[in-house]
C-alpha cells in the first residue's frame, strides 16, 4: 500500500517556521535586542583598510550598532561613505567625532564615535566627516613615519655626512688636547670650590744649541714644519711606560705640553740655533709651494726592565712642493735612567732628545 506524503502538513510547518524567524528578527530589532535604531552617514577622506559591512560601531568605547553599508563616490575618488545603524538613544550630535579603531591582536577595524564637548549641539543630520587619517592603522602610521624619515635622510645625506665628518674631527681634536682639557676642568674645580687638584711637577726639554763636530753646512732651502703626527697614546703630557703600568712617583709629574707640541717647539728652536736664516717655518706661518719636513713621533716612553731607559723614536721625510719624497730617515735615541724617578727620567729624555735633534738637523742640512 503506498503511503502518501502529507503535503499540506509539511507546507504549513515550513510557513510557520518562516513566520517565526521573521518574528524573532522583528523582536530582536525593536524589543528584545538593541531596540529601535537610527541611521547616520559617515564620510572618510582617507582609505579605511579592512572595514566591512557588519563591523561594530562604538560610542565612547561602548558598542551601539554596526556598519550597514559601504560605498564609493565616483565623483570623489578619495572618499568612502559608510552608513551605520545605532541605538535610538545614542547621542550622535553634529559635533560628534568620527574615527576608526583597531581591536584585538588581529586589529579588526570598527567605527569609533566620540561625544563632542557641547551637550546642546543639535542631532546630526548631515553626514559626519571623519578626522584626517582616521583610517590608518598603527602599522600604516609606522610605515608613513618611516617613509618620511627616509625622505628626510635622502634629502639631507650630504649635510649628515658633513656633520659626521665634523664630529670625527672634533673627537680627534679632543684626543689631541686631552691634557689641556684636564687642566681646564681642574681650574674650574678650583674656581668653583671643588676638591683642590694636586700640584703637578712640570718638566721640559731643552733645544740643542751646540752641534759640535756634527755641524754641517747651512740649510739648503726653506722648509715648512708642522706639528709631528702621533697616535692617541702619545697625545699626552704624562710620562709613558712600556709595558704600560702605573709607576709610583709619576702621578703628579707631567711635561710642559703634549708630546707632539713639545717636540715641535724644541725642534724648531734647535733648527733656529743651527741656522736662524733658513730655519723651517711653522706650517701655519709658511707660504705655499715650499718643501715640507714631515715628522711622525713613534716612541716617547720609558722602557722598564733591569735598566730603565728613556726612548725617543721618530721618522722624518722631506717632501717637495709637488708631493715627491726627497729624503726619508728613521731616528731613535735612548738614555739610561740612574733611578726610576721623574727628575731622572726627565734628564734622560733631555739627553736622548739632544742626540736625536743633532742628527735630525744635520741630516736636514745635507739630505742624501
């Protein structure tokens, strides 16, 4: 026997289910859920990446509705218009501020409304315009900032390079003048009533004025002599030791100037004692186009051991005005210390310097 389907019953059930769904939706929107809603138009003048229909709408951080429509304006390509539906009692006024917030770890975008400052402002009737840049996420803002920084660096590459070079020159100047800066700081401490600086015992070198049988002819041509070059360790007024260590009795002893400056001054005087008419001119007082006497200070230290010695070593080059090396020579002298004390060390350095200066001056007067 064939069973006939109760089509009337099935149809009635389906219609009842549809009516129930529509009834639930009506109840949710008007009684049981958010209640009655008001629609507002929003205008964004910047892109709103990730904003979708159905995204939440927050008012002062509280969810009050959702986005119901998004559309582009053909005649205004930069604009995005959004329609939102919010609870009827939401105080959306003409001065309400509009933005986009990003929530959660994934940065889900939502419309963020913020109440204005005027409670008497009229309800919003015209579209509300979002603030400039309201649709930018933190990632986009960081990218824009980095892009601006890159543009600034590109436009100012040459000045930045020049500034770095100037800082390098300034640092080198500080290294060369560390002893002078120490003296300035010590003077400021004394002037401001700080801890009194311990009194320094200052030692000096003496220019050579007796060349004896080593004396040659007159200096053959005018020269320009600048301050000797030296590594940072030698840019000091302290007594240096090798191996490098603190030797008792030398903490309050120093030379009258930094070693390169002191060496230049006493060599200059030695040349003048040899031949005042043709002595080298200082580099800052010389005229262009004259040969130069280039000196590099290599050692100026006390070699410790069973018999301490004061050692001075330097290289000298005579360079023509066109940059060609005419002559070059290494000079090194040493003198023993009777005892390891500052006054004996200064006397030994004075002896070593005298022997070295005689050789340098006579070599300059007749270079090979």
